[in-house]
C-alpha cells in the first residue's frame, strides 16, 4: 500500500468521521459550527487529494479505490446524523436516495470494470454539480442555525438538499443508461 500526500489526505478525511460525530453530539454552543467545519475541511481534503495526486503524479490504484470510499463514508455518516436529528420523512427520503444511489453506482462501476466497460462510467457533469450541492447542503444542515441572525442557513441547506437529491436521481439514471448502452454494445 503506497503512502503519499494524497493518500494521507484521504485517510485524514476518514479520521474526521468520528470527530464530526463527536462534535455533533457534544452539548456546547460551538459544537454545530465545529461539526460543519469538520465536514467542510473534509470536503477540502477531497479536492486537495485529487489535485496533489495529479499535480505530483502520485495517482495510484489504491488511492483511486480509497478516495471514493472516504467520500461515501463521510457523506453517509453526515446524512445519518441529519436524518436522526430531523426525524422527518423528507430528510429520510433524501438520505435514502443519496446513499442508495452511491451503493448502486459503486456496484455498477465494479460490474462494468469486470466486463471491460469501465470507460462508460466516467463521472458526469451533473454528478459533479450534485456533489457540490450535496456538500453545501450537508455543511449548512450540520450547522443548522442562522448565521449572523439573518442568514437562514438551515433553510438554504434544505433547498440545497432538495437540489442534491434531484440531481442524485438524474445522475443515477444517466449512469444506468450509460451502462445499459455499453452492455448492449458488448453483445
């Protein structure tokens, strides 16, 4: 297993998960900020590990495996924390769709690689926009308070979550269509 800066940043993102959970349950006035901040810093490590892997030519098969695992883990945990706190159908539905899509697409990518059609599963533009909306939604919903009394962070987070959920479904359908087309071409 190689160890370099991008892989260390990915491991750091995984190590941020228990820290985020700790802050989420901590009964302190500053805990919501630290929860959101921890998740936000983890999001920056996601960008940084990819940037440094490309810039320093440190891309590796292990890094390519670990990076999406770290992403999915921290997003799933953040969603579970929010769903538990909210206890509402709409949050549960959004969490289920987002986590379910990640499981489906991961399995689909694995299968496509096994049948030699990995190239048909490249990350789409809509998936990148979905990820951005999802990160914003989760940061805002983990913070879950108004900023400077007037900025409705929670409501903005809900809007971003609705957008992320819609884009989640759209991108999943795109990936499924791409995979179906690739499989038909192999026959």
